C-alpha cells in the first residue's frame, strides 16, 4: 500500500504532527511526506491512503486545505485520515468542531472511506497573542496560564498519540 502524509502548516505545529505520523508509518509501509503546496492533483493517483493535516483557522480548516479537499475528484481510489492542530485552550474549547466536520463532510461527498481524525493542541503564534487575549477578554493572569499551557504543545506525548493513531489505522487497513 502506498501512503501519503500531506499537510499545510503556517507555524510548524501541524508539520510536527505530520512528521510523527510519517515516521511511524514509514517503519512498515511505503509512505511519503509532502507539504500540501508541493502536491499536484495528478500525484494523488498513486496512493491508496492519504493523511491530510490542517491547522484550525477561524474555527474551520485552513483555506489551503479546503481548496485541496475541493480539488479531489469523486471516487479518487484512496482512503483518508486527517489530523488537525488548534489552540483551543485560548479559543472556545469546541472551536475546532467545524474543521473536524469539514473533513468528514468532504470525505462523504467524495465517496472516500474516512478512518478518523487526530486533534492536537498547538502553540499560538506570538503574532496573534495580543489580538486573541483582547478578543477573548482574558485577564493577564488567565492569559499567562493559558499561554503556559499551549506553549507546551505539540510535545513528545502528542507525537506519541499521533503515532498511535496512525499505527492503528494502518493495522486495521492491512
Ligand atoms: C489566522 C489564525 C486563526 C486561528 N484560529 C483558530 C481558531 O479558531 N481556533 C483554534 O483553536 N485555533 C486557532 N488558531 C490557532 C492555530 O490553529 C494553532 O496555533 C495551530 O496549531 C497552528 O498550526 P501551524 O503551526 O501548523 O500553522 C488560529 C491561528 C491562526 C494563525
């Protein structure tokens, strides 16, 4: 089985999880890791399974990932799993549900068997700290608490859970 791990990542969190998933799968399978911006629709024909990763932007998937999912034809000949990173410790806890649903809906619409989704807390880029702190009306103390929490992710434990997620999917499929 030939497998692709692809992702969009603005600040590195989703790439870190993509790496962990790829490192796990490549131990036993033919697996390539390619950033989304380097994928051409024609390339997808050679895979039997793809893992697609996105950061959560404004509660949904990154626009680049939405465009990629839209470009997949119906019945593409591969199955799909997904992974997201988010900063839900400073956004609403459920702020990534729209992204999860978008992956599920896209798979259903394209008649793609969907293996599930792995979600993981990520750091929030410092460029957004002041904006998010103000828009969520967080006190200095509360902000520092949440910052200390999100700054720890993704960590080694997250990578381990991402690996376990990928391992289970591959085991179930082979
Ligand atoms: C423009 C923008 C919007 C974001 N919106 C959300 C959001 O609605 N909910 C959330 O939980 N995280 C949000 N985040 C945080 C990112 O999802 C999180 O930091 C993610 O791990 C970034 O992944 P990356 O490093 O791969 O780009 C946003 C980040 C950016 C840059």
